């Protein structure tokens, strides 16, 4: 399987699209950040804690973990 090369913005858009289709509307105040790591990338969410969105946030992190297997962050 060939890894896809995507920008941080493209990765964030992929995560948002998958989350919206499987978890419901994206919370209005939730921001997503993609960080470069060696090797690969990771996803951060802000605000970091919000009880009402805990399940949604967990779902987002699961989607990010799935994408980390096939999507590489472009330099």
C-alpha cells in the first residue's frame, strides 16, 4: 500500500469530513491542529477539554489514528 502525501490542511479536512459523516456536525468552537512528528504526524484539538464533546473528540482521535497508517504529512 502506498502512503498518500498530504498537507496539514488537507489532513485536517479529511479528519473533519470523516468525523462529520460518522459522528455528526463538527462542534463550532473545536479547532484541529496537525503537527509534524518523527516519524509521521499527530493531531491536536483545542480546547483540550470539554465534557460535552468527549465522545466526539474520542471519535476524532480514532479517525486520526486510522489516517496515520496511510497518510503522510508533506514537508
